[in-house]
C-alpha cells in the first residue's frame, strides 16, 4: 500500500483553516460570527456574517 501525504505545502493551491462558529446575543436577535485560523501561521481572521466569510473564501479560491 502506498501512502500519500494528506497535503503538500509546495502546492500553493492548498489552503487549510480551522473554522470557528459561535452565536452572539448582542441584540434581540442572536447573530452568528465566524473565524478562520491558518494552522501553519496561527493567523486568525474574523467575519461578522456568513456573507463576509463566503466572500473571503471566494477570493482565496479565485487567486492563481
């Protein structure tokens, strides 16, 4: 059996993130918040809503 590595850091088309999702009750209607953390750099990016998270992911996947 040949085992291949799960990821290849030499491949710049590969991204891995830890996704965190939590609910904040700052108003009458609770809102969902999101963050992504890059485990290779420990950089964390926060998003106020799902639209912002989606826009970030679309941007990252459209880069060449």
